[in-house]
């Protein structure tokens, strides 16, 4: 139980740190994907659903951007690899 709390805290602290610098855009996307994937996996017990949610968030975010960047979608989707590792 403590391990899940520490992991959640790490993810929630990492996101603002990585999002604060513009040149760390891909790191922010990766972190957002890891957070979404982890939370969905924890709630559903299904890692595939977590990865699909991360990819879905990445695609949705790029659809509303003025200029879509496929690398941002990839970085967000790859965030699920962090969630799968733990």
C-alpha cells in the first residue's frame, strides 16, 4: 500500500516539474501518459486499458492543438511503459 502511495506522489510531483520548462515538452507528455495510465490501470486492474487511456489522452490533446505533433502523441503513449514497469 505504501508503495502505491509513493508511486502516485512521485508521478504527481514529476508532472509539474517536467511541464514547467517549454523545452521539456516530450517529458511532460511522457509524464502525463504515465499518470493517466497508472490511474486507469489502478482503477480498472487492466494495464491495457491504462495504455489505451494514455494514447487516447495524447490523441485528444493533439486534436485541440493549433499544430498537432505526432511525436507528442507517441511520447504520451509511451508513458504507459512507466506504469507497466511498476
